[in-house]
């Protein structure tokens, strides 16, 4: 069975090579060159929260309040 499949594949390849020689374009027209397009513009940078100004890091509560004293001690030393 394997010999039959290989034989049919070789025969099909020979027929395709006769019908469409390598390097020939079946449509008859040369392939078009791609057109270079400019990259799309990115939107202006803004806050994902809808705020206009920068966020103040000291205005919010600490995530780990038990580190507050240790951090103050570290910065004052």
C-alpha cells in the first residue's frame, strides 16, 4: 500500500511540474510588491482611572500599615 501511495505522489508531482513549471506564475501577472503603510498612531497617554494629573503616592493608605514605623525609621536614619 505504501508503494502505491508513493507511486501516485510521484506521478502527481511529475504531472504538476509539466502543467506548472517551477518558477512560473500560473496567473501570468507578476506578484505585486507590498505597500508600506505608516504605523498607526497610539492614543495619548492618560490615566486608566480617568484622572488628568499624576497620582500622589502619599495620599493613599498603606497596604501594609505595620511597615509604616519601620519605613519611617529607615528613611530618617
